C-alpha cells in the first residue's frame, strides 16, 4: 500500500508501507548516534576486522582518545585532518574523532599518486594525516610540499586477534603487509598515541550546518573537487536511507563493509548507516572475491553493500556456489550500473532483494533507490528517497522539465545536497543553479516515477565502481614529450563495466608503443585510471571550431 503524502509525485504511490514522503528529521550528528549505542548497547560489537572485535563502548573510548591527541596537536574546530586508509578500525575511529573536536574529515584514496594527494592535501588545508605504515615513507617525503604537520601511522597488524597478531609479526614485512617507519619528528605510531592519551577531548559547540567532510570527486576540469558536506547533509542522508526500511527498524544486524569508506557510497551506506542502525560492521580492507566470500561464510552478514565489480567478482568465483548466503536480508548496489542478469542471479542465490540505487558525491551520496518490498524495475536506479525531489530537464537549458520517457539531465533537491565545492565558487554556482543539483547525468523517468540512467553528459568513465575523468588523464599525457594530441573515452570491460581507451596522435617523427604510453601514467595516476587500450592515429576527428568529437570516437569504438 502506498504511503499518503501531500506531495503529488508519481513515485510516491510506489513507496512501501510506512515510508513517508517527507521525513521529520532528527537534528543529531553521526557522532551522537555512536554515543547512543555506546550507552545503550555498550558491549555489543561495533566493528569486526579480521576476526578482531571492538565494542561500541571501546569504539567511543578510542574515538575520545584520538580526539584528545588531535587536540593536543593543535587541531581545533574547522581545521582539516586527512585520512589515507583502507577500511580498517583506525579509519572509523579517525572519522569520528575528527568530528568530536569539530574538525573536517578529508577522505583520500590510498591508490592515489603523490601528485593527486598533494592537490587534495593542499586544497583542503589538511594539518594532520592518518595513514598506513606501508604509505608512511612516501607521505613523510611528500609532507614538505603540504601544510601537514603531524603524521599518525597505523598497521594492518594493530588490530588482529590471537594468533593472527603473533603470526603477522613473523611474515608481514616479507609479504609486504607492513613496513618499518624510522623515528621521525612529528610522526607517531597509532597504538602508542592511543594508549598514552586519555579519553578527555575538549567540549566543542558543534552545529549541524558546520562542514563535516571535504569529499573529493573528479571533475570535467581534470582537477578533483572537494564537495563540502555538512553534518546535516550526512545525518539527513543516513536518516533518509534508513527510513526506506521501516521493517528493519530496531533489528540487530551485521553489515559487510566492503565498499571503500574513502568513497561516498561506502562512507554513508556501509559505515554511517551501520552506526545509525547500531549494526556490527565487518571491515574489508581489500574486497577481492575470495576475501568477500570468506567473510560472508565466516561472519554471515545480514546487510550487504557492494559496487557492481564486487558482485561480478563473487559470481565468477569458484566458491560462489559453495557459499551459504541465506543470511542476507538485503543487498545494495551503487557506484555504477549493475547488469540486470547479476541482480537475478544474486536474488536467486540469496533469497533477498538486491536494490540498485543512484546518487553522487555531492548528494552525500544517495538520492534514488528501488523499493525494498514493493515493485523493483530491473535496469532502473529506482525512485527518489523521502524528502528528495527529482526530475529530468532539458539537457541544453537545464530548466525545462521533460515528460516521462524523454531523455534529459537528472536534477534533484533535498537536505542531503552539499553546501558547494571548496574554493570553487563558479563551479558551485553552475552545478547548484536554479535551486537544483545538476547531476550531469542523462536519464529518463517513466510514468511511475522510476529513473533510468541513459548516458553521461560528462565524459566520465565508470571503472570498477570508481569514477574516471578523461580530461584528467589527458592532462597527464599532454606532458608526454612525444604526444601531440590525445583523447580518452570509455569502452566496455567484461568485469569493470568500463575501461579507459586512449587515442594518441604523436608528434611528427616520433614513435611509441602501447606499453610505453601506459607506463607513463604509473607515478602520475591511480592504477584504475591508467589507460588500458592505446590506439595511435594521425589525426583526431574535430568540429569546425577544433573541438575533439568524442562521440565519433565512441561510435567508432562500438562499431
């Protein structure tokens, strides 16, 4: 039965029973939700990492210890602290500790090159960095080029149960799972810092309209942009997501923390939703198919969030059929389009619905989801979540609403929409014009209010759940001494959805190989951004004003 609402939107009649059209939001930050569970269910598991378990009470205590340490470093309200970690216990502690003293979290991808990290550290004004011992030497060398003063490093072995903790020490360095960090000024080992610091952070007057996160996302300018997400944005999006599942309210659960928490989807859907709901998170630092299946077998998660690449990976693994997944209550997918046949295979295997959704970093990131108990349409990213309005407008003027079935740009409104881009007022004005968030994605809405992504207005490539922006790659290759012109497009990949293909025009008299071209990106771009196919041409198709016609290149690639 549809939920009654005063809003006259076509999707409302497809809301599950108990899901409101508009929410009455609780004005509570994510840190306060953690405090609630630490008081209400102190001894229950909040985090599981490689079998090591941390309760809600201990999580809060560690948050307070790190917050106290950061304060002693001089971090105060409004200051930025960078996290460069995979899904580990210190990643979660760091996120909430920074907020505890009113700081701003800067999440960074550990796969990024020094060049990419230098930009994000400096653009965000990060004063402290929390990272992994394996990356610490690089970060110490990078530090003089940034405003970072202190570095805190942790190790995969810092939180392991016996006997894993003992065995780890014996084999870690040989297997490149750990690295020695020489004594260096203002560089601190995580466990020493936590154990020597009391859990007494200073009280901070935190407003929900204060910025909580600078969440970096790529852009058509080729420079990553910091989406300024407030505490209100983050809290509202979690409440909107949780309201989608009224039948699960109050239920205990175990979530699979597989999507990287440095990505907006993992940060909200896996980490913050688990804290809000009081679920146990099973942290997966390297979500390879064998690791995911082993975690499912051992910990029996009830709620699973993964990107399409992960679903494809486990479906193709020989242990998929041997793994019991009857523990699942629902699966969520985001970060890219999910093949329809994958949905069918997973639902048949688990007996639980697999809900595909949609959103973007600038929206904290969730805006659309398929119904949990009601009508789900394969191939659709679903319908707008509570207190979210969305429509399809003319892609040229960005204003004129289109009728159902017509293709245009998807725009939306809601309390989860970012404050703007850090240090980019023109880009902010462009994307938030007219009171709507302009997604840059082309899509359509059907008569029932279900949305479908048709193409990308921007030239973005979605590879393995990560956004890859062609211009960013092109800028790097414009520095190559042999390259005269270059264009990058996305072409299909059997497991990663898309892969970057680079079309190169060499300078007169020069010669090069595909391997040489790909190798040029190794220290300049994260690995998933490297071009995987290189084609050499004598010229690129151009418009009358000299603009490269990428739609022609894409059509040729399809043919």
